[in-house]
C-alpha cells in the first residue's frame, strides 16, 4: 500500500490544482480525520504508514494563505485513534470516536470483553481550537464507534451510524 504525505488545493473557479507544501506536514498516514476551521485545515490521528496497528495522536494545521504546516499541540491531546470524525463547530473542531489498539504502550483505554485483536472503539473525543492550538476533553458518549458521520446543527453535534469491531454491540442504545 502507498501512503501519501502530500496534498493539493483545488480552485473551482479556474478548475485548477496547486500542490500543497509538505514542509512540516504530518507523517504519511491512513484513517486520519480532517476539518477546516478558524483559517486552518487540521489533519489529525490515523495509522502509521508502515504499521496499520500503530495509531497516532499527532497531526498538523495547514494555513492555505501562506501554504505552511504547523504541528498540532500534544498538551491534553486525545488518545491515539483512526476512523474518527472531525466536525467544525464555530471556530473549533470536535474529534470524536474512532478505534485504537492496546498493542501499543501509552494508551489509557479500558478494554472490554468485545476487544478484537486488541482493537477498541472509542466513545470519547476532544474539542480543538486551531488558532490557539489547544485541546479540551469532551464528555464520553454512551458507546464507541468508528467510520460514522457527524455534523454540527448549530446546537448539537449529530452522530449517525458507524461500525463496531464486534457484532451485536449497541450503538447509542440501538443495534
């Protein structure tokens, strides 16, 4: 598999693409989350290019105005994960859910009876402010999930669907 560490900027008015800088860009990864808020594209989490079992809790902030990357803060950063959603709420981004593994050191996940090969779906997340480069934990949801959708209504972050690594696991009280 080829993992990419490069990106592009598409301009619909001229139907053209321009390469994004890769100086200080996040490492090559898959399953990362991304959203644009407060003047920055934030790319965060995912799995290492060389090791799909190596989950990340790092990322970068891309400024399209000056074509530069700056690393996201590691202070109060949520635990490593892939398959989370990133949803913009005003000037901040909510990162929620995803999956992680206990095959790495340094995780603080409690693994239940449904863990599959050490993987665990997450019911937690954080609020990230790209301008201030700060993380704040958010309340845990009733159940963990990955590959779900989420959107901001102006009042609520609405989460829908997703998958679990185990079967017959309730997602927010339903199947």
